């Protein structure tokens, strides 16, 4: 699977002032696969070090943190010297070795000739307590589950991907391809972007196998809760996690703590919620009172919605049968909007590397997402089908007269006007359309 982050890794490799690099991401989003593939394609040699349950590897970091000594001993361990120019050094699951995290400072200061990349889960890195976290001595990149464009490429649609990539922003997509793109979008709603689930679909085209993998991933997340969270927080953490699909299905205007479990209050659950956000498993989309810059200054952190990091895991956790999506069953109508919103959220996070906001005006209007695109605040209205009506977006535009506004649905590219219509399956090209 081609991951878009490879381009940034190549730029890191070619940067003469590079620092050790940490790839962050939710568990099982493909960090190890990405780094091993990058090493195989762009280096003549690679040394892979996994700190989970490897006492011999930990022992190398138990002495002083001299980078040259560490490199020398790693070479002895693998019975092959490490060439600073030709060897990629991968520290995987680095959150399990706090001294290895601290050592990155000394690789940056005293041994910058070595190419060191690390992978760690968001939760593990947040909880790790190195002797001295190497602030300013490391670079970070975040890997997300496969975006829709990466999913399309993985399905051997390189030519279709290239056609869409090079399509002028004012041109409609050929009707010869829109049906195929909609089918791929439905499939993506089912599989999501977790690499193992996508790989299974590509090989077997078997939804049951995909769902077995998705359930395994969901189970592993709960095990992480039990492993890392304080004992008194685990039940609350699990309750919030399992309440997300139900709250999205009800189309609440905000996440309601009392609906997590009867008797629960916000102050009882806030710490557990922060754990969930820190793990990267959910995104908090806060309401903004006014769409001005910086958006965070106008956000109400107590009034928010929660979405999941992966649309396929949302579908699986909500127990929505794949057949309902494929056949567009009428009973799916209510949840279709929630699933579509979660898809749009994940695409926006991948594009902008941060969660968006949303706007609400009393009980009269609500715009699904508000983003900052360079110097513009852009409202985005989400429609799950070809519905062209956007009353709330109209109210927003009357009040604030934004220079840019977006509707996303299954409708084809609309001619340039006051509101840009972008198909859901083209959101990965959002910046191109906004630049137009």
C-alpha cells in the first residue's frame, strides 16, 4: 500500500539538518509497515529494533546514552556494522523504553549522521516518562488510517487516481467514473482505513474476514485501556468509547455525558475522555460561537461532538451490516448521515493534521464543520447523498458572508459559484478546490 507520508519521509532523508524522527499514530494504523517499506525502498540497509518485550535491546540503553556506543552495540547485536549514510535505524514501540526516547537528544546533538526513525502509539508516547524528553531535538510526523485516496490507490486504481489528481478544479468528473467512485466509497465505509482490514479486503474480498480483523483491533484497544488507564478510569473510558456510535446515531447537537450511562456527569468523565483523545481513537469537534481566527479562541470546549478515528471501526462497533450500506437500505437512512460525517471528519484530519470545529446558531442552524484553510475560515456542509439543500449553510452565509463555502455530497463538481460543491470521494483534493 502506498502511503502519502512516504513523500515526507523522503524529504526528511534528504534534509542535511535532519533530526531523529518519531512517527506517531493510533495503534495498528501501519507505522511499522510504513517504516520498513521506506527503509527497503530508500536505503541499502536497515536495522529494526522493537522495544516491546526485548530485554537484550533494553540493556543496550541501560548504560550511558552515548549515541556512538549505542550504534556500535546495535551493530554487534545484529553482527553487522551500521553505516551512517546507508543504514536506516528503526526504533519501533519506542514508548516501551524511556531511555531510548531520551537517547534521541544525543543522536541529534552528537551523532546527526545516523538516520534514526521511531514509531510509537499516541497513547504510549503520551504516557511515557523519559529521563528528559528531547524537546526540540526530534521531529514528528503523524500517520493516520488510510485516507480514501490511499484506499483508491491500494485498489490498483493508479490511473483513475492520476486522472482525479490532474483534473482541473473547474472540470466535472466524467460520468464514466462517478459510479465506480461511489462504489469504492461504500466499500471504504465498510472496511475503513486500518491497513490490515484493507489488505484482507484486497486479497479475499470477504466482508466476514474484514470484520474479524476489525473486531480484533477494537478488542486490542480495550486491552490498551485496561493496560494503561488507572483502574478507576477504565470503566468510564470504556463507557464513553462505546457510547460514541449511539450518540452520533441520535444526531445530538453535542455529546451528552448523561447518555454515556445513567447518573454519569461531565466532571465524572472528563479525565477518561482525555485518555481517549490522547490515544487518538476519538476526535473532539468543539462548537465555535463565531467563525473568526484563531478558531480555538472562539471554541466552547464544553460543547462538542465526538467522532471515531476510523469510519470502518465506527460501522463495526455500531453493528451496522455491510449489506445495508451496499444496498442502501431505507432503514440505514438515519445512521447514513453520521457515518458520512465521520468519513468527512477523518479526511479533514488527514488533510489539516488537526480536528475541525463546527458552528451552531441557537436551535435554528448548524454547519457540520468549520476549518481554517490558510487565511480563510471555511464552512463545510455534509450531505450523504445528492441532496442539494443546505439551509444551515445559507444561514451561516447570510450572517458572515464567507469568501469560501463548501458543500460535499455525492453530487458532481458544480460550476464555480458562491458555494463550491465537492463530491465526498474528492475531499482529498479539497485544498486544490479552495485554492481555485
